[in-house]
């Protein structure tokens, strides 16, 4: 039997984790000197309200080795093998922390998902379907699944990218004046890629709808509609796409920090 561990960037809540029989290690969000564990001390509604009222962008912290070790030791009491499926290594140092701990124990493996947020949730849910297999078999299946996972999202604001140092003040101001909405995805190794800059959210949504081949969607796996704080734009997106979805999810605080409010998108697997 295997035990699955992941981190809170997966958008899996602590309540869901308990029901699924997995462990979700919370990443940390800091508003100045105030520290919150993602999904434990602060939920989505509280986070977005607090971020809107804050002058400075909150910052996030990676997992600690001590945190990982506690989770691994507990998991080993319940299973022969442990598989830690983490946020992409290019996005966080959490994977390296997990690997450092995994290397200390026989039967413990750290897997770089090369993604995050609801893509990671989908990956974890697929791994759970194979809980009767070995870690090596599950890893092989996840390697085959990852290239099929797709995420497309349109951001409503450039402010978080500016505050996070990923965009100059000048570019952010020009972008806001012109009502530019970036359309993003994840590269094969988990990096955030900008696919297009559209003038207005409606055009961003239309751009995403044109990217997706509805006939290529694998409906045997979850199709997730995603948003940040307000789901009005995700409602417009799904109306434009005209596809069935499994669940609509508000993106967790640790990822919402970098995206900002009123974003919308979709996550799915191709056949």
C-alpha cells in the first residue's frame, strides 16, 4: 500500500485530504510579519479580502525539511511506500526539500509534478486511483499523464505581477491603461508562459476558447474551471466554451498571491 503526500498549492483542502486519505502540507503566506498556513490559518475568501486591503503584496514561503519529515514519518506508519507529489521545482524550492527528506528513507519518493494548482490536484487524484500499485508504477503513469495536462488562464490584473517584481511599473501602467489581459499556460517543465496579450477580458476568454479542441478533452478525467476571488469571468468562459466541467474552484492563496483577483481559466487532460 502507498500513501500520497502533496502540498497546498494543489488546491486540495485539508477536509478533502482527510476524505481522500492523503496528506496536504500547507505552504506559507506572509503579510508583513503576519504568517498564515495556506488552507489552515487562512482560506480563499479571507485571503483575497486581506490581499485587496493590503498595500504590499504578500509573499510565499516554501516547505521546510522539518515539515516534510513530520509528514513522511506519519505516512510511513500507515503504508509501505510514500510518494510526495510536489509543486514544480522551477516554481518553488519545496521539491528539493521533499527530495532531501525522501532520500533519507527507503520506500519514500519525491516526484516533481512540473505543474501546480489544479493541474497538481488532477495529478494527485489520478495517482490515488493507482494506490494499489507501486510507487515506481505510479511515477511511470504520471510521467505519461503530465504532457496531456493543459491549463489556460486569463489574468484580470497586472498589479500582482508588478508588485512581485515580474513586471516593470511602466509596463504595468501601460497595460492597465490599455486594459491588457495576459493569457498564460505552463510549459512542459512547469514555467509560467505568456501565450498572448489581449485587449480586455472578453477577448482573453475568446482567445482561450479558440485554443481548445473540445473533441480532444479526456472526459474520463476531471475538467476543472478555475477562478480567483470572483467567478464571474469563469462563468463567461464556460459559456463560451460550451463544455461540461467537473468542478469550479477558487484558486488557493499561495497561487492567488501571484495571479491576483478575477482571473479565470480551465484545466483538463487531453486524450
